C-alpha cells in the first residue's frame, strides 16, 4: 500500500515545505534538488537498470528503449520548460492556467509510476524527487497568483498520477506484459532528469562543497536502503 501512498505524501510534504520556505528559497532548495537527483540516479542504477537488462533478452534493444525515454523527456520539457528538474519560471502576473506545464508534468508522473514495484525501492527515489519538484511547483503557483481552486486541482491531479501509473502497471495485463519496456523508458526519463540536476551549474562551474556533499549523501543513502 505504501507504494501508492508515498507519491501522494511527497506532494503534501512539498506543499508544506513551500509554505514554510517560500521567502527563503535558493540555498536549501538547491541542496534538496542535488540530493534528490543523486538519490534518484543511484536507485535507478542499483535497482531498475539491472532489472531491465536481466529480463530483456535483446540488450541492445533495451538500450534503445532507454534512449527513447531520454528523447521522450526532452519532448515533455518543450512544454514543461524543465520543471521536472527544478526549472520553474515564475510569471507573477500570469492569469491563464499553465496547461502545457500541467499536462507534461502529469504524463511524467504517470510514467514514473510504472517503475514502482513491490520488490524494488524505486518508490523512495520517486518520493524524494517528488518532494523537491512539488515544493518548487507550489512556489511557482503561489507566486504566479493563480486562484486557490486552480492550485488545488493542479496539485491533486499531479499527486494522483504516479499512483495511477503504478496501479495500471499492476492490474492491466497488457501493461504488465510490456512492463520492462516501460521500465526502460522510465530509466531514460530518470537518467535525463537526474543528470541535468547534477551537472547543470549556475555558479560558473565552480566547485560547490555543500552540493557535492549532498550528492554523496544521496548516493550513500540509496546504496544502503
């Protein structure tokens, strides 16, 4: 049951953190993103990648599916503008509901639900990643002055898409048949998101000790669970 509850809980936690820290953004948000990126990448390498290569006989085709996942995420980011890895652009006087952002984030969240199984720990990677993104999305929605019902709908649907993906992957026979292909696509999505978080630099490529420590901690925690 926790695999359905944790992604929803992540959005709730992100919403609470956004309310507590919206006036003190930058430093701690960047560290949380760095930790979530390294944690998600490490869990993908430790859990999901070996599983896909173990069950798909054609290893080269498995690599092709992963590349398709990377390309799919690039397409989604044409509409989300990179919100999946922390690039949320604030328009303080925006009035129209951000449909492109909403739809692309929902597709991303739905697909990541396919990676969550009873026998792996990917739910924890999704949990940490979703907390950071939900926090930034909530800040964006508040500072863009959207109406409260719009914000509520956005966050509720966003929270429910990952459990929906997990539910379909467990109950729909066709989805179960193609589960490893879906996992390979999700690996590509996670690779793109996590490496973008880790390797993008806003400090002129200077070494950042606190960011480096948060990355090492993220990898270490992922290895130990």
